[in-house]
DNA sequence: TGGTTTTACTGAACAGTGTTCACTATATTT
DNA sequence: AAATATAGTGAACACTGTTCAGTAAAACCA
C-alpha cells in the first residue's frame, strides 16, 4: 500500500504546485489576466493536465479565495487581545481597510467578483466569510452590552459597519475616488478619517 | 450639401442603432456576456462594421455608462423639491439604494467595473459622476449650515455616506449577503434599516 | 454619360480564452 | 511477459476582441 500512499502524496504535491503557481500569477496580474495556459506554462505542464486536478478555473481561484480569508482572519485574531470591544471594533475597521488597500486582488476575489462565489453561495460553503462576520457581530454585541455604542440591532449594526468599510475599500480600489481629484496618498487618509467619522457617530 | 447632411444623419442613426442594440443586450445579460458579435448579429451587420462607429467595446459601454448616470441623475433632481435638506439627503440615500438594486447591471458599469473607467478617469470625463457627488456635497453642506447633522468636514461626510450606500448595494448585488442566510426580500428591508441607522447616527 | 474617387461594409484571419477528448507512454498489477 | 490502470498531452471546439485587405455601391467630377 506504500506505493498508493506515495502516489496520493504526489497527486497532492502537483495540486499544490498548481495552486502555488496560480497564486503567484494571480497576485502579479489578478484573476482575469491569469489564464489556464499561463499557469500551465509556468509549471511546465499541458493546460489539459490542470483539468485533472481542478474541475474548472473557478475551482482554483476558490482556493485562493480561501487563502485570502485566512490572511484576513489571521489579522483579525491578532486583535482578540484588545480588551475594550470598542477599541477592538475600531482596529478591526482599520485592519479591514488596510487589508483591502494592500491586497486589492485578494479583496476583489473575496468581496467584489461575481464568478466564483456563485458556486460558493449555493454550496453554502462561505464559512471563512461567515466566521469573520460572526466575529464582527460578537464584537458589536459586546459593545452593546457594555453600552459603548448606541442601542440597536447587532445584526443591522454589523451589516452597516461592514457595508461602510467595504464601500470605502471598493470605491477606492476601483478608482472611483480618483475622479474626484483625490490622489492616492490623500485618499488613504480619507479612508481612515471616514472610519473615524463612522465610529464617533455610533459611539454612545 | 444636402447629401452630406443626410449621410451624416445616417451615420448617427447607425451609431444609435448599435447603442440601442447594445443597451438592450446589456440589460438582458450584462457587460461581459454581451459580445461584439452578439450586437452585430442583432443589428444584422458584420462585427467589423461596429468598429467603424466605435474604437473599441469599452467605448460602446461608456455610452451606456453615461445613460446610467443620466437615469440616476433624473431621479436625484426629482428630489430637489424637498425643502428640508436632511429629508432630501435621506431620500437621496433611498433613491440610490433603489437604483442599485433595480438596475444592477447599470450599477455595475457605473460603480463596480474596472475596465471602462480606466479611460474615463484619465480623460477626466467623469462629469456625470462628479455632478452627482457635488449635489451630495451641497445637500450635506446645507444640512451642516442648518445644523441638522453633527458638525464635520462636508467632504468626509459625503464620502462616508456614498461609501455606505455603495457598500450596501454592491454587497447586495454581488450576493455577499446571501451567504449570511439573508433572503432577498428581507435584505431589501435590511438595506433600508441600515440606511436609517446611518441617518439617525449623523443626525444632530 | 463615363471614369474616378470616396464611402460603407464584410469575410477571413490573428491571437487569445476556457474546456474536452481521443490518444500515448509509462507504471503497476496479475 | 501480458494485461491493465494511471498520468499527461496535442489538437480541437466554440468562444472572445480586434484588424485588414478586398468589394461593391454611391458620390463626385469631367
């Protein structure tokens, strides 16, 4: 059975090889511009081979999609040490903004793109995103319990805060602020200013 | 010279024909799925003909892009009659949400898509969007003057409000709320609830 | 009217995309 | 050693945006 084991390991290795190459190319040039043939060229296999390991292009990028959530999740869990839930909430917002601006391609896949999520939504597999959202809901609930923010439905408040930071990041990385004569350095400050404005407003 | 005039009219007619077909197909199936060949088939011309009237695909959709802004602009100007600037601001938010949810493809082109705006941003031609944003800034300035909302920089507040509603719409039309077990009917209410939450928070 | 030029249009091609499938060569099993 | 299972591939399919040489008709000029 040792042979079968080795074969299975080899198979996983080649899957990993594909993912690593795909991730590399994806971070260099984004989803749309990374073709199956690009990946195949990079790992020196035929394009057809990739389809032995993945059903379709989206399946590869679903893996990268998850990597993105792991990355964001890691940065979120770093904030667990912050005792004051309001401070923690604030830092979560800052972290989210930073993540989006610094990893626009990951962000795109995670929160903007249409394609790969169609599958995900149906298969109810958006655990990573769901976890992050639940973490937000919990933090906001803590704030409410300790009466650090104005009373309200924690679900609505969570959705509001998420929508707010998502709006900032997505308008920013899709260059909608540029047209309003806001240059990049300035706009990064404006994002933080806007978050501050939001936080001051929900503060009790 | 009458002939030249007629020819010019004919040329505009055919341009219009292309745009109308493109708009129709676009509203049926969105940007990506509307190909030049689709449009050519529809108007019963060769694909190459379309390139006599438009430099590239994006140029066609830039026209549709402007149509979208006209549509939203029309709905915004309807609100000018509202005297109370806070009420007007609130209605602008509702109108924005409604527009986005009811015209997801227009919204996509206007505020989410990457491609066609690259050109627009460079050519500093985003007048339509700029106007809408200035209208928002003016309304917010009025609110500030009349001390109906908490003091702050009108620019930051405008950016915040825009980002907020954009976040709601774009997460909604890209199905990011679906995965959180929020069905469509409910989520439309949640959008309004969130807007209400935002407005109550900035209220003085 | 006849010949020339301009205009409008097109078929075919180029280079690219995701994806499939018959086929080959190697490795494993019997 | 022969039969079978596995891994990988070249070539093709049906698309995409875009270009360009070639054609047919309309407009212009003599």
